[in-house]
C-alpha cells in the first residue's frame, strides 16, 4: 500500500473515533475543572486514555454505562491514533486549524513544559500563578477577521508635505507619503531580483528630538504582477525577539480588492545585527507572494494600522448614521467635542456616549483653556450616573489600542443589545480615541513631536509642552472633585508579555479587593484575558524607564491620576500585538428569564435540595450540552453575546479579538456594578458577584501570608550574616 493510501486510511480511523474521543474529552474537562487534582491525561489524540475511575471522579450525575462507554471509546481511539501517528506525521498536513470555541480558528496548540513562573503581582496580594504552557512552533496563522460594525480602512491619500517619501525602482514604486506611514528609504539587493532592503525612520528622525525607537513601519508597493514574490529586509529595527519568536508576522492589504488586513503567508526570519548596547540592531526579513494585479497597491505594516484619518472617517460615519437613523438617536446620546489642540494643531476629540435618562438642564463646565469651540455647547449633566473614562493611543505605534477602542465604541452604539443599553443607562462614557495625534500621523512608535513619552507627564503636565495630557488630567480631576468619576482605563499594546491584562495600583485592604475584582471579572468574560498576567504591585507604580531613567511610571496616567484622585478603579489595559498566553474557559450567558425562574424556585425548595441542584447545575454547565444549545437557540442572546468557549489553546490576535477585549472591559464593569442583564457569573463556580469577591479576597490573603513568610526568612538570613561578621 502506498504512503498516500496509508495516510488516507489512517486519517479515516482517527476521524471515525473523533466523536468517541470527544465525549471522553468533555467528561475529562468536567472532572478536571471540578477537581484539578484528578489526572488530566486525555488532552489530545495520542495521549494515554483516561481510566473509568478518573472519568467517574466528581461526576455523580453521569450514568455508569455512559462513563464506561466513554472510557472504552477513548482507549480505542487513543490506540488507533498512536498506530496512525507515524503515517500521519509523514503525510501532507493540509488540515485547517481547530476551532477555538469562539467561532474562530485556533492558530496553534501547546505543549506543556512544566515551567512555573513567578506571579508578577503576588507581592500586592495576587493569586499564585499557574504553570505556563509554552507554545509549539505554530502553523501559518488564520486570516485576520474584522467583524466590527465599521467600514473598511480608507485609502491612504498622499499628504502634499510628504510627497518626497516616494521611490521608483525599475517598474516598481514604493511610497510612505500618507498618514501614519514610516519608511526612510528602500533599495534593491544586488544580483537578487525581487529582494529589497528597507530602513525605517526613528521617532522624530532628522531633528533634535530624534529618539532610538524604531519598531513601526508602514508603506505601500505597486507594480508587482500576480504571482510575483518579493522579499523585504528591514535593516534597522529595535529588537523585538519576544514578539517574533511567537510567529509574529507583518500584515498586508491590497487596495481595492481587500477590505481587511491579513497576516502574510510565510514565516519571518530575524537576527541581531550588532552588539552595541546603545544601538542594538535588529533585522527582520519577510516574504510576500502577490495575488493582485499590477494596478493594485499593496500596503505592508508592523501590525494593523489605524491612522488619524481612519479615526476621523469612522466618527464621521457614526455621526452620519445617527443623523439618518432618528430612532437610534433617540435611544443614544452621542456628542463629539474638541477638547484641545495638539502641538501641531490637530484636534483632540472627546466623545460622550450615554442614554438620555437623567439629563438635566445644567451643562458641564467649560474648563479654562479647554473646549476651544465656543459654538458647540457642552453636554448636559446626567443625574445619578458615574463617568467611565477611556483613553487610547498615547503611544502612537500601539494600534491594537485603537481596535480595542473601536470595540468599545461599536458596543456602546448598539441600540438593541441589553448590555449596551444597561451600560448607557448606568454610566456616562467619556472617550478619547487618540491621545497623541501628532505622533500617530507622523508614523512614530512611542514619542510625541518633542521626543517625549507622554505617558510619563500626567503628574505635572504643561499646557504648552503637553497640551493633550494637561487637558485630560484637568478634565478627570474635575470629574473626581465633583464625585462623578467611577472608572478610568487607558488602552495600550505590549510587545513582551503575551495575552491581555491589566496594570493596576497597589492599594490596601478592601480597596485592593475591589481593585483586583474588575480584572477577575474580565477573565470570566473574555477567553484571552490573562488574570495571572495582571500586575498590581507597588514596584510597577514607580519603575524607571529602561531607555530614559529620568522618568518613571509615577508619571503614568494610571499612577499619577490615582494619587491625585484616590479613585480605586484606575487601570492600564495592555494587549500583546500578536498572541494570547492562555485561553480561558468561558461560561455561557445566563438568560434573565432563567435567573428569575431560579429565584422563584429557590423560594420554595428545601435548602439541601437547592444546594444539590446548584452543584448539579454547575457540573452540567461545564459540559457543552444543554447550556450551550440554549444560548444558540435564544436568537436575542446569540445575536449579540459571544458564544461560550471551552478551548484551551492560545490564538493569534486580530482586530476582531482586540475589539472583543475592549467590549469585555465594559461588560466587566456591568458585572462589577451588578447591572449586567446577560451575566456569565451564575454559570461559573462563583455563582454570584459575592462569590467572585470572596475568591479574590482569599487569593490576596494567601499572597500576603506568603509575602510575610518570605520577609521573615530574608530578615533571619540578614541577621545570621550580621552575626557571622
């Protein structure tokens, strides 16, 4: 028999056992989630099958016959897959990536290394970090999908003042003369057709404020025929090995045939180019096969761009839609104002979104030096509503922050989603889309036009040198003084740590419990949110910058505004550019009608029976059976809420995933204030917000105890050394 036939027959055997193995896998998932001490040995095809005892543990509601059949099926499937593994490993692998449980494709699986990592916020009272699963070398990532309720990116038009940023090499043309573009020069590689060397412009390159930040690139190429392959080597980047070690790839978009960005097909290569610690070089090489005609222009970028022009076009479309849809405008209060101007006279937009409930005849104050358009009246003061303030893009190259922001913006403008309705009813959202519009427009990665990291000047901003930061600080302090400010979150992207996580402040006692609670609620609602990656330590409040030791995180918005206001819920939300570290199991949404029915039944049932019912309900919720089907069958919930997720594999991030992370922050705030009509908490082991709060409090006490023990050990060791001296 040929290898091809062997591969086909072996693949059929494995496929034929998928349903049997899936049943055993579901049972094992339930066992492991109920009792983590139970051996979890049926993680993937080819591993040792579970025993009947292992499957039965913790599952009293599963019949004995069902458990026995599942164990036998898993054992048979495991043996078949082991016999077929040698053939399958040599056969062509053209299978699509496995589903990740969120209706998307998972880009790679993981192999456990058994390595434990230290909890970064344990010193402030965090939970002990679980062992980290490092990813195996991934296959090509899936397409980046963007299901946002917004239009495709606009075409990057040439800015007259940048018309010199264009190059012609034979029949090919390249340009970086548009908003957010970055390309210093490009030249062909001698005796290597189709290969080009590229250099980027550092932040403020060519003037006295030039910095060493060289990570962002964004340029267009034209003249390549369909089927042509080009190789680009970017010669002068900052070292970002942690990103590219996890298969980070640039993105591309052909205009006009592609209305979304996609990752390039081929893996990249990279290397350090010198040993100078002051100017450490990094060379990135990527290859692209063109599938468009010569007339189309193809754009390449470090990650999915989002320019000042993109943001302006998005807001104009929203305003046009609200002007056209009067019914939607009656449900949603939306107002756009110019808070101030940047150093290069670009507008700093402030967007207010809420419901019309509670609107008074009194208007918000026009603060001195702010809101220069006196013809545009301020929004009304909304009674009995707190302000939820969100800002984004203080660092220009962190474009995932804009996609998170757009997820929030699109969510708040949903007219029929009960969660969005509840959010508008209970909060007044104040949104800053781009805090550093000059840096974004000029194609910077981190700095403003004066070569400064604006996220280090919130403590003492100057209206002349840091006008946007001064304006935001003044506005937030005004809301805090009037007891209107409830939550402030600043959106960022992170190149080193994988996943999505929060940086918070180190507080004391019950205030710290409430501080950490929002992070846990975000993990309950988002499969990509890494609770153990969050940092609430005092060290993270005062750490000095590696590149600029004269400034520290004490000047960041998170720390400086907390010290100025004392507000508990002030955070920096970070997301990796590329991938998650973990994939949380996400419970299905609880239907409000089901909650009301449970409350009605609980009033007449015996306490012991109620406890048994709750236990069985929880165990059943861990199996993807009736609960998941109910969510899919409920058209209202399935149309808006993300489906439950049971996959544990990390995934690649795109605009859709970033947008979901943004929505999660609002949904977590609804859970925090107990006004979420579609909460997932009742379908978790916590059952209610009090259960989550108790769990967080227990974690903080345990970590505090461990901290005291370590301090005692260090003190004893120091005393012993003193005696020896």
